C-alpha cells in the first residue's frame, strides 16, 4: 500500500523538509517581529494593571483575546517555523496570510485596546488619541466601502502583479507585506465588531452584508490561484520557486495554497457572520428591554398623574363649601337680624 507523506521539499536557506514539527523546530525569530509583539503586549498589560489598581474591572476575555488570540497568532505567524518557510513554500505563505489578515486582526479587535487606552492614558495622550479617532483622515479611511475594497482587491493586486515576487526577493518588502495584512484586516474587521469606539461603524445589517460580499471574491481568488497549468502557465513568482522545487512541486504548492485560501476564507467568513448575527440578536434584545422599561416608566407616570389629579365623585375637597349651603353659625343670605 502506498503511503502519502506530509513532508514537503524546501531548499531555501538550507531548510530541511517541512513537516508539522517544523513550526517549532525551525523557529528563527527576528528582532523586529519580536518587538512588534512584545511592545503592544507590555503596553496592554500595563493598561490593564493600571485600570485594576484604581478599582475598575477589565474583562478577562478581552485580555485573552488580545494577548493570546491576537498577538499569539501574530507571533505564531511571524516568529515560528511558519515564518522560516514563508518564502520557500507558497502554501505556508498562504497560511501566514490568512493568520495575519483574518485571524489575528479579529482577536486584536475583540481585545478592545482602544477602549483600554482611552480609560488609562493620561489626559494629553488621551486627547491626542481622541483627535486622531475623530479626524477627517480617520473618517475617510474607515468609511466602510474603502476597507472593503482594500480587503477584497489588494490580494488580487498582490498575486496577479509583480508585487508578490518582489516581496520574496526583498526583506523590507516582505516585512511590509506582513504589516499590510494586519493593517488592511484591522481596517476591515475592527469597525465591523463595533467593540472599540473607532470610526466607520455601521448598522448590523450592513455589517453582515459587507462580510457576505467578501465570500465570493475569496472563492474566486482561491480558484484563480489554483488554476495553474501543469506546464507552469499561471505559476506565480516562477523565477523564485522553480529553482527551489522544480515545476511539479511548484505547481502543487500553488494549487494547495489557493485551496487553503478558498476554504479558510469561507470558513472564517461564515464564522464571522455567525458572530455578527449573535451581536445583532443581543443588541435587538437589549433595545427591546430598554423600550419596555421606557414604556413602563411612562405608564407609571401616567398613573401617578391621574391619581394626583382625580377627585372621587360626591366628595368635597378639604376647606371648600358645598354649593347652596353656608358655613356653620352664619345665617342664610337675606335673613339677617
């Protein structure tokens, strides 16, 4: 019986064949990605400690989302063996792409770092942050359709132009590509979750429409990448990959990467739609509860006002004299002396 190996050949920089354990054994962290993970983590932990020191509470789930789900995913994508192979294997690059743009950014947004900063920063830095959030530039960049276009169109521009090949040959461009994935994903997902007070937030139906509209584009991009011919027609960055793996393996890597993009994009998109639907239902329930309380207060005030202003039939208000009668001890009118 023929067995299928999970090991894939890679020869860049003397790397061994890629397997599941390579994520741990081939980790080669660089200084810049380490700082980009540790500095935000330290700032977030400092903010939480400062908040709790004055007696305020901060949800543990938000801390876990930001530190473990968000920065942990960034660290896994840029500091582990995934980063070591991201220029050698196209499929590994695509895993890294999805981790940075669609996983890490969602968890970072769930951590609500902007809210934490507004609650803990001193007055002057807090004022600067508020001015930035309410600036004209922030309003324009976060206008819902602009992040959507960037999120949908930039992968097409990346893979079907010379940009992707350039990032494989330049360390600076390669690191900037990681920043691009994080920035575009944050611009798209942060306002959709609506936890932080960032510009660009819209109603729940429109949020769901924006996410749903990304799904066919992700599928089309994945299929387009997978549609490389066995003879190498449609191969991305062929001058980079062919010397490393040869034709057959390079074609297989691109087909695998396109399939990962298609499948993971749809799965993450559908999960995010479920999150938005849950948020919408909970927001509707809270709104219904507020409306019920408002109507109850109006009813209570109406009953109170009616009770205070109503006089029972046949009763005489205190201090008044009934019509047709005189006060006790006074003679009737016209019958004096």
